[in-house]
């Protein structure tokens, strides 16, 4: 084991053998220690939300991870490699340059009886972002979210002043036995809380003005169509069958109290 | 309560049903712990081993279990080093199986030695000439690696990942997992090899002794190959079994077929080399030492059929099945061939350990038989029960098959569409 | 520069890390391991000065000379005494670990049992002493004591009236005798072995059979027939002396009949007779067929040379009025009221049934002096624990292979435990005679003859007795010495022809008993090495059968079975051995087996 | 261990055993057990679980009566000289080969009890302590203080009476000698053998009886073709006895040897 131990001889055999053994130990120890150090740094630098999102994004099903251009049919079947952060995506930059964005045709896009105003941008986690005059943004949940959860029993909003991270948890919503986490659509600091009456939840001062990762008016229809399909599949997987062409009545959570809506929420709100 | 620990979107049976499933295994575990405790407290006189049959059922089962557990390192190697992405579907399960096999084997070894409290002497005063030293060092290092590889699987549990530090550590560790996979592959190569070397170096046992290549006997390399060949087969087999027991689709069929193909390729290379090795051993190695090989098979019940079964029935036949794509497509053939490959390696380990011990070396020796005592069987069943329990808990609370959710969603998606199509007509 | 607490802590931390890179902690761990290497409960023998002490082993009648390696005077190892005229430096397995005999688990525990009943019984009358090792000084004391109380001194059987001089023999026929495995003085036999041709007639492949020049596998129980058949042939060659009654008995035993009885061919029998006749001097040694063998010896050329009159060491004149020795067989049945058995010096084990017949019905009592709980103590009304070798002082008569008279002491090497009784003292005292100095008296009587030499073990020097003072002679005997007579022994008186009793049993298996030496004396617990931890010798209560015989009885190797004879039944373990004659049973001597198997016994074996 | 005998003449201790003279009395087995503090058999022990550093086997020529012949063959550690199988097997250096004596030593206090050495030994000369050693009350007083008793769960074997070698060496050192007096170092079995069948001495010294015996045409070693170079030489004038040293013959259901 050690040069000063019984039976250790400075000959080739023991030196090679123990050399390999200690090398292995050092490599394993280094790996674990560096993982510990890196996690400590990540914790210190508040990368938790970022890491959570990326680790969960990898575990999402394939249809949930489709690129926005796959939704619109420009790049069929493409899986987003960036965790829905298009701000630094080369493909998007390339496509934006090639196809200048068309102007929205209508003020409200209606899909399956749900209204999606085009005066705001949409996040894949079913929130919307509306620019306010004072430079802040309003954040609320879209109709799909309301379709699933209806009026929530309990909402846990972040306290004012809290820094939200894009795709981190913005707030959580409870309904019955189900808890869903609503993802933050952008980086920013919470400045005010809203309520059901205001039709918005948070007012945020963004820390990054780039909102190119959010869906725009022309993408709403293909996206929502796809989301409704996903919802049907998710409901089917927990035993809530939908007749072809049938639409769900709002507040699915209340209509199907026995179904495992946890799984459906995770599926639709993009978390596990 | 229990439900909160099960990942969202995973369908698991009710707590009551789970407890019902656990009950027989826990009972078996208690019986096994009692058996092992008898061996530890009263000594190895509780076994039917003796001075001539110094190694018995435990060593045979250890060697088999470790060969089957090779799936962990080899799947890791294929996934992280050779980048066979399909295998991501089974890697977590492979790691748990590897962990269960190795830790179980180490527990049995601890019972098997006469003075378990002196186990650390091997590290303190290692004899580098001994194959067992190599085995001990590599197995303990690899068990450590497996334990570290198991950590991210545990930390991904629904409740644990709510703790930010756990989440972050899991993420950071997982990023470095290829280092551990590489180290694990290196260690596994050596200890699978040295387990083979364990018997191949026994100059005093011409039945086991083999020609050396460098410092290692040929069995060193054959054990590596055979372990690498059946490791994937065993993963295939267990995955299929878990699918049957849980009545769920857990991995895409392509992953299983890939495992089968890899297994088949390696198995055919192994069987070929094993045949060459057997011929050299029969015509040279053994003869030079004055031992006529035919004599090894002159004692019932270990006749020539053992050799035939090992090489042909459980060697060439499963290799051929696994190499034919048409047969691989059919689950029945695939699983049967994998099971045969596993039997083949178990038979090989049996021949190496038990037959070696049973055969006489001196002209006035008897051919010996030995039947394990109930304590020996109990102690091994303890490990089996332990393995099933660890795996059951892991399957229930951790995501052993990352594609399970996706497959479930896919099958849910496929159903209404199919119905629509029918309705449409 | 100022040092603060932080600096000190840093220093301590640095030192701790630094120490890890020095050998110190690792050496400490290694040394800690050394301490942990002691396993609790394992005895640690004490050290002390090493010395050699000498005595004679009294575990069996051979009485081999012993050199004991002692630590602080405790014997820790035994070895033979090189150059000893009788034991020739050899020691058997029993003697090599004889110093451990006192610790055998079967030893009778010294209890508070009092010897008072002995005195009461002797006072009542009708008492008999059974001496299993006659010829000792203790035997003389018993005879004197019995003479004083009109009791009976019983032996069984009487020692042969002749002794063998094997070194003078050129051919030795052993009829079922364990010649090489324990007969006579092992060292003496082994030394003479090179000079004679050994023919072993044995129904099993005993160790003597495998080491013999010729092994004749005879039917078990046919030993007397072989002796008679040989006598029939030899009688035709006009021997000088013929024992009375022999010619008549042998006349019927033609070679054809002998061949029929023994399973040998006629030619083999004639060849055997020729070998004995032509390659003389020849002697015959027998186990159970001793009477026939004795008579047969008289027909051979060895009579008077290789077979001589047996000599006994001189005894004081005053002892010669003692009671005569009576053979157990000639004691009337049901006549003994109180039987005192001295098993402290074991010899041949007499089946209990033979003894029990002699006891008076109803009111008899048996008092056994023994160290072992496995012998007659099982049948006794009172078992009194005695000392065992090397705790007791006793003397050893010359064995059957010593042509000269001899006298040696088994001097104690260790103290006997408290609570043991000395049978000689107890019986002498109860009979009212003083025998406390009997051994010394006898030594003086020997010294007075001024004959013979004293062989001293410590230096291996032989000194004529006439050159020694009585005191020195006595001391030398106590410190390890052996007196050997120089007087020439003549031809023994012609024996009378007495046919062996043979047991009837028809189709039952004929029993051959081996390893008789273990029967009376358990010896060292380490004897387990030769019969339990290995199969070298047949262990107690194990029986070997020919595989064919066993198959006929439905017995497999290792089966438990019941051995049943006319006298009773006991449990045995069966092992298979093709060397055993079909229809025969080789069984290791043990008190349970011997109790039910007399000479030429026949037995049934039934699976348990 | 290596430096201990530096400068001394290297010895190669060995034995010659004349099997024609062995009577199978078992004296060597008992003397060995007594010398080396081997405990008596546990009640559960049998011939496969016992402790017999030297064990005498009764070996026959495989024939039926009247051609059947048997010999007694004492088997102990054969003190292999080359590629010592047990030495190479032991994972923690509990087996050593003393270069100054050629004796294969066993350190039970170092032994883990893995029994790999037992699997490695072709002579079955190694024994495992299946039970706690138990000496009947009082018998510990007869134990040899020069030999440490072993504990349950370790392997032990013949070491040519290491205790006696040690004592002889101390005696030689005390009188200023560098070489031991051969009369001082005689293993217990050699001393006990009543027929002198076992001889002991330095094989590298041509003047010793063992060295001469080892070179006679009658001498042979067990399984010599394995190349383990044992230092126990057996001797017999009979051809069939010499053949017992070779590999088992093709007689499957051969009668088991007693021993």
C-alpha cells in the first residue's frame, strides 16, 4: 500500500500496480470534488433555476421540445437545442434575416374557442408578456392554462423585488391535489402583484430587453393547435379520453377531480 | 405521501400493492440475513465447504453475478464513450443492476472469508502477484464508481430535486459522468479479467490453468469478453422482465435490439476464442502437465456434455440468433437468446469454480461432490432479495427508464389517432 | 509579527496534513493491526525454561520409554528415547501425545465419591479384584491383599507363559495379530521387522496386512482353523515336541478342509507350512486365536530360540505367599459378590457380558477404578476416578516381545488433580496390608539379585546393577531408567492344547476387530487426527464392509446402522472398503462394540 | 524478512520420505498437532474439515485381492520452490517464502481466510479453521509456547516446525554461530517417526542424507510435471508406488483412498 509498509518493495510490479490504483483514486476523487466545487459555484451564482430548467428540458417529451420553426412548419421536426432560449440561436438569427417577420393580421387569434390577443408575446410555458409604457412588463397566464386549471385554489407569488430567471419558476399554482409551476417568461425583477380581477399576475422590470425567445402573433395558432393536441394526449395518458373533435370544457381540473392532473400539468407547463 | 416521491407522469402501482410485492422479498431478506449472521457469528462451519472444496456456491454465484453485472460498465462504455445514444434508455437501469450485482457480490464475499474484519489487510499489505489482489482493488474501486454513478439517479427523485443543492450537484456530476464511465470501464476490464485470471493462474489445478499472454492467462481475456458479451444480454433480459412484471413499455424496442446485436457480436468473438483456447489447453497446456484432458470429463455428472453445452448450446446458438436481424426483431427469440447467453456465462463460471474444485489433482484423491448448506443458499438469497428490493425501490422512486414517460405519451397519442382512423372510414 | 489564534490553527492544520505524508500514522495503523491480530478466547501458552524429563508411557502395556520436553516442568511434547533396548526410540501415536491424556473430555471427573464402600465390601467378603494388566507390582499387592481377606485375584486372560524374541525369528506368521500396528513394543517389532519375512493371515487389509511381505486374506473367524490346518501339516514332519491333545484335534483338519474354512487354496496352505518349516526359526503370533498359536509355535523350529519362557522381574520373597491368579473364565458363574476392577492400567478389554456372568445375582456390586468414563465405569455401581499417565506412579511388566525380564517405572510428570484415588492404596488399606513402599521393595529385590543392567534414559548409558547402590538404582528408575535382566531364558513349558471358543451365528457377518489400542484408553484428544480428521485408522464405532456385502444389506457409505450380536446392539457408521472380505465386518474397537463382540463374534448389521 | 539472514549461507530445507518404511501409525500426525498447537477435532469435524498439517494417506495400486497392495503416504506442505502456488495466490502477503531457508511460511494472524491458497494448492496441504479452536479444560497447559495458536477463519499448514527453527536459530545466535546445528532443528514429525521413514535436512548441502536421498533413482516428487519444484522427496523401490506421484489415471469410479 505504502512504501513504508510491510511487504512493500520498490520493484516494478508494486510501483505500477499501486501507481494505477492511486491514479484511479485521484481521478475519481477529482471528479467528485470538481462536481462539488462546480455546484457550489453554481449555487453562489444563482444558476439553480437555469440548471433546473435545462435538466428538466432534457426530460421533456419530444413534442414538447419542438423548435418554434418546427411548429410553423419551416423546419419540420426540429428539436430545440437551446432550451427555448432563442436569443442566441444561430438558426433563428439566420431565419429572421431570411424571412422578415410578417405583420400580425388580427388583433386576437382564436383557436379552439380560446382567445389569444396579439398585443403581447407568449411563452411556451403558457404565460404571456405585455410591454407597459413604464418599461415594465405584465405577466399573466394564457387561456390554455386557464382551460386546465380554471380558477386556482392557491397561488404562491414571488415577493416583490425578487429576481426571476427566464424559464425558472415564476410562481406556483395549486388546485385540488395538483400543484403546477408556472415558468418565468423572462429575466427580471418583480415590481408588483396582480390578481384575477386584473387578469395579470406579476409586473416585472426586465433585466434583458431581448424578448426574441417569446412567440409572436404568427406563431400563436400553430403553437396552440399543437398544445391542444399535446393536452389531449396527456389527458388520454391519465385516462381522460377525448372524442375526436371534442373540446374540453374549461377548468379540466374541476371536471376530472380523479385524474392524475399532476402529470398533465407537468406536461403542459413544461416541468417534471 | 408515498405518491409525492414518484415522478410526475410515471404510473406506479398503489402503495398497498407495492408493499404486498415487497413482503416476500423482505421475508427472504430476513431469512438470508439470519443465514449470513450464522456464518459470521458461528463461523464458516455453517457451510458445507471443506478443505478440499474450499470454494463453493458463493464464489460461483459471485463470479456469475459479477459477469452479469458487467452490463453496467459496458452499457456506460457504449453510451458515453462510443456514443450509442439509443442506450440512454437503459443506462440508469444498467447502473442500478450493476450496483446491485457488485454490492451483493461484495457482501457475499465478506461472509465468505473467514476473518471479514481483516478485509482491509488486502489494501494494507497487497501482494501484487495475486489475482485476488487485483480483483479486490478493482471491485472495490468500481463499486465506489458505481455508487457515485448511482447518486445522480437518486438525486433526480421528485422530492430530492426540490432541494436546490441536490439538483445542482446532480447536474454537475452528470456532466462529468463520462469520466466515471471511462474509469469504470478501465476497472471493469481489469477485474473481470482478473476474475478469470483467478483460476487461469492456478498452476496446481491443470483443469483451470491456461497458457499466459504476458502476465495474464488466456482466461483473463476470455472473462472480459464473455462479461462484455452477456452484460448487455442481461440488461436486455432484466428490462424485458421489468416490462413484463410492471406491464409497461419502458424502452423503445430499438434499444433492446441494439443490446442484442452488441451481445451477439461479442458472444461470437468470445465463443470463437474460447474454442481456440480449449483446443490449445487440451492439446498442450494440460498434456504438458501430465493430465489427460479426457480424464476431466470422466467423472459423472461432469461429462463432455458440459463442454458441449458451454460452447455450442449456450455459445454458438445464442450468438447466431442475436446476429440474425430477422430473429432479433422477434422479442421471443431475442429474449431467449439473451437468456441462453446468460446461462452460458453462468455455466462457464460454474465449470471454472466448481468443476475445478471437484476434480482430483493427486492420483489418490477422490472426485468430490458438495452440496451447499441451507445457510449458504440463504446467504445468497439474501443478496437476491436485496437486489430485488433495491431495484424495486429504484424503479418506483427513480427514473430508471428515462423514455418511459415519452413512451407512455406516445402510446396514448397513438390510440386515439388509430381510433380516429377507424372512425374516419 | 504577531501570532494570533488563526495562525495557530493554520499551523495545526498544516502539521496534520504534513504528518499524513510521513510514515508515522501508517506505521501506527500497521501496529494497531498487529494488536487486533489476537483473537479473543485463544489460549496463550506460557513461556518458561525448557527441560527434558524421562519416564515410561503407561497408556498401554508396551510401556515405551518417553522423553518429555517440559516448559517449567510441564510436559509439552513427547518423544521416544533413542537407543532404548526395548522401545528402540520409537513411540506410537498414543504415546506421542500421552501428556495430553489427562485432559481428555471423557475423563472421569474427580468427585467427592469416597472410597469407603471398598473397605465395607472387603469387610463383607466375597470380594474379587479384576486386574487388567497383570504382572505389575500393583498386581502383587492385589494378590497379597486378596490373600489377606480371602478374596479372589482375577485376571483375564493370563499372560502367555512365553515371550517372543523376534530378532531371532526369520519367518513370522501373524494370524490376525496387529503385529505392525501395536503388538508388543512397537519400536522393538519395527526394528526386528527388517530381519524376518512377515506373513499376515488377516480377513481385512489391516495395517499389518498391507505392510506384510505376504497377505493371506482368510475368512473371518477361520484363524483357529488355519492354525489347526498348519498343525496338521507340520505334525507330519515329526516335530520334536507336540503339545498334549494337539495331534487329535488337528487330525481332522486336512488341507482341503482348511482351504474350505479359510478361503485359501490348498497350495497356499501347503506353501505356508513349507515357508514356516524351511525358513526357520519361525514363530506364530496370534490375535484372537492365541491358544492355537501357542501350540503351533511348539511345532516350529523357533521353540526355545525365538519363543522363550516368559520372565518376570524378581519380587520380594515375602510376597510369594500371595493369592494365586485365577483366570476369569475359571471363576464359577454368579460367585462374585463384590468386584473391584482396576482399569487405571488398562489392558485387553473383556466384554462386559463375560464379567457380568460371574457376578452373584441380585446383591452384587461392581466398583471400578478408572480415569475414563467410557469403559467399565458405564457398568459400575461406583466409579472411582484415578490418576492417568503421566500423573501416576506405576510399573510396567515386560511385554510379550521381551525375552528378558524387565522393570521400569512410569514416574509421574505432573500432579494428579485433587480427588483422584489410588486403587492400590485403597485396596491395600482396606485389606489391612502395608503396600505403600511396594515398588521400592521390589526395586530393592531386583537390586539384590545383582543381575542385569540399568539403562538410563538421560544419557543412554547402560550400567550393570551390581555397580549401583540401591538408592541410586531407585532414583535412576524414577528419573527414567529401565532394568533388563541378563539371565538367559530357556524354552517355555509345553502349552496345553485349548481350543478357542467360537461364536455361532450362521449367516451373520463375521466380525474382525481392529485398533484395539484405543479401546481402554482414550489417550490424547489429538488422536482425533488419525481417525476423525483423517481416515487413516478406523474410528471408534465405525465399521467397514465390502461394497458387495453392503449393497446386499442396503447400506451406503456413511450410513448409520445398528450392529447386533447375541450379546446386544450398538450404533455404528458404515464405510465401504473393498479390502474387507465379503461377508465380513471390520469394526474399530470401542467399549460399546467390545461389550457385544467377543472373540470370533458374528453380527447382524441393519440400517438405522 | 529478507534482510534477516543476510550474509548467512542460504539453506534449502527439504524432506525425504521413504514410503516403503511408513507403517501408517499416525504418530507424525499426532506429534505435529501437539508441537504446533493444533486443536483437537471439533465434534462436527470430519476428514474433510479437519486440521492435519501432515496427513497420512493409505494408497493402493488399484487392483483387487490378491494383487492389491497398499502404501502409506504422508502428505504435508510440499514446500514448493518455483512459482509457489499459494504464495502467488495470497492477496495480502500472509504467505511468504523465506529466501534463507526455502520454507513456505504462513502467517495466520495476517490471513483473511479467503482460501484462495487452498484452491491453488494441488497437494491439499492447506487447512482452514472452520471452527474456533477449543482445547479441553486444562489441555492448554500442554501447549507449546513457541507456536502461536491460530484462530477461527484462517488457513494454516505445515511450516517445517517454524517454532523449532526459530529456537534453533536463537540457540545458534547465542553461541555465536551463523549456521544452525542440524541436530537442533528437526521437525516434530521427523522426530516422531518410529521407523525413521522421514528424513529432514538441507537439500543444498550435498552431504546431508536428504540431499543424497533426493538424488537416488528411487526418489520422486508429487506431481513433478506441474513445475512447482516441491522440496519433499518420496522414495520407494516399487514402480507402482512411484506412479502415484503422477496425475490421476483414467479410472473414474476408482475406489476412494483411505487416509
